[in-house]
């Protein structure tokens, strides 16, 4: 995770103004899991992520929340109840409305 980072807040020059970056959209709660460092693997049929290895990408909040099988039991297998609540929450100071830029990550 490059941003959000408490030691390098938005506008601190982490990414230069005018930079053009590819973006990756993730539905909630998966965007939050990435932002909190709990999700480190993404599997897609598109070759996009393979081609982006080592690149910096903008992480966007998806336009809708996950509608598939309940993800909570999976998260609770790996984390305590308290930690699960923390890693599926938006980091402090980050807006997470659908379509918003929520972070910058290196693939």
C-alpha cells in the first residue's frame, strides 16, 4: 500500500500531480481488505494484473458491494472478531463511496 499511509497523507507528493495510473476497482469489503493489508492476492480471468506486476495502480471502490456468498465466515477464519471488524473497515480519513479513489497500491 502506497497511500493511504499516515506518514504520507494525500497531497504529500507520493504520486506527482498529473501522473496517469491504471486503476483497479474492487467491491466492498475487498477494497477495504486490500487497504488494510489483509488481502494480498487477487485472482481474475483478465491478464491485466499479470501485465501490471510491479506497477503502481489506483484502487477504486466498486460501484456496488459484493453480493456473492457471505465473506464474513472466511475473514473470521483468519482473524479474531475484533481484527476482522478492523480489516473490513475503511482506514481512518479515507472516503469510500462507490467509484472513489481509495488508495494507491503496488502490484
